[in-house]
């Protein structure tokens, strides 16, 4: 299978590419605009493989997309390119509308134009897989059941609203034009190569350097944490076996409060890299909550587990240990990121 994948030098996209090259026979064309959170290092280990191809392209550039479709002739599209940081969306929503809404529309139209040129068999087997977030469903109260594929949309931030809009566009192109699209919604991801503005890498790096560990509010906000390599496997299962018109909610059944996450990181670092100054929990600082901070996200992945024959392999305790170890072993990468591109933009609590 030839797969055109957007956003492949980002955190989740690069994990998907590494999984495809290392564990399947599929070929990949990675389209990435290489914005601030993208890193060529994330796919360096597979970049020389003959099944890997790259184009520095913005998904809002319809002419460039048309050319890439014609030259690569994909059997499927995996759309991961997105602006994804809630705090950035609060301070500057326009780029989220441009990338997540206009970009998705432009990609859908380029895909539809190409799809209409295919013969009957290829049109019927073609797939457009849109990767989205659980944040489009809004927030859960403590005793609410987890999100499922049928949960009503209720986005609360410019980021989640822009992703909700893109989800609706993808489904509209299926119902109106017959383009064989489907959507996956996922919980918070974590793991190696995560850009340092998000909660887990930010706290890990601050703790390594013995800087303050800021936590919004009381730290009781709950997220369902999914190790990025487990998510990558699920997304590849989806492009291989997913059905047009479907939705798959992907999660790990690993809800944890933000405070628990931060304390776990401190405990692991105290074990792997002890500080002469004592436990790193001393660095925790509670700061003013952000506007519209959703209290809880959690997904019931039963449908995806059954339909895709997939289940997350890592529990949170194993996955977070692997993550902290990776940051300890890859200091050059994150120091370079912090020195050249990281702006210290708020705190970060999302994917």
C-alpha cells in the first residue's frame, strides 16, 4: 500500500512512519510543512529506506498537493498534520483555523480530485483516514462514563473547535461526495520525541534540570494517557482494516490526574538520576488555571479494540518510565529544541 501521510515529522506522525517502515511493507510519502514543532530527527532512523519519501509541503497549497497525488499515486491518505497546543490556540487561534480547518478542506478536495481519476476497483479500496482528538467531545465530570464514538461534540477551546470542524468536513465529504473517509479520535499521547511544550516532556525536562514544575489549578484534571507507539500501531491497523464512514475511539484505559503524572515523573527521575537536593517533588508549583480548562477526558476504546483487533500494550507506569529514560538519553535533541525553537509557551497539557 502507498500511503500519503501529512504531518509525519511531528510527534504522532513520526511514530506512525517509524512503525510502518519497521513493521509493514507499505510505502510512505511524508508531507510536512516543518513548522516549529516538526523535527527531521524524528524520522532519521528510517529516512534512508527506499519505501520512505518526503516533501516539504503545506497542506493549504492545493497546487502542490495535486502534483504530489499525481506523482505518488497513493492508495490511502493518513491526515495527521495539525496545530495541537491548546494554550497556543487561546493566544493565537488564527493559525489553528488555517491549518486545521482550511488545510483539511484543501486536502479533502485534492484527495477527491485524485480519487475521481481512479478506476472503479481502486476507488472502492481507497481510504482517507483523519486523525483527531477526544477534546472535540468537551469535558467529562468525575462520574460521567468515558467518551465513545457516539458522544456528542462539545468543543471548549479554539484548538478543539478547529478539530471538530475538520472532523465534520471529513464526514461531509463522505456523505456528500462518497469519498471513503473515516475518523479516529484519541486520548492524550506521550512518549519519545514529544515537543517540550506539552505537559509530560515539559515537566520531565524541568525536573531533569531542577527547575520549577508548574501545574494548573490543583492538578486534579484527569487525562487518559496513551503511549505514542501503541497509538501508531492502532492507526496503522485502522488504515489497513478501517471502514469508510466509521469512527474509532482509541484509548489506553489509563486515566491519571495531572498531579499523579507529575509526581510519577519525579519518582522515576529520583531513582534514575538522583539529586543531591532531595526529591524533585519539592519543585512542584501550583499556578493559576488556564481559561476553559476541561476537567476530564477519557475514552472507552471497546469498539476500536474489537473492530481493529488492537489493544494498547503499555500501561502508564511502563510507558512513562520508557519516556523519562528516553529524555535522559537524548539530551542533545531536546536542548537543541529548547535553544532554537521552544518559546516557553505557557504550560501545555494536551497532545
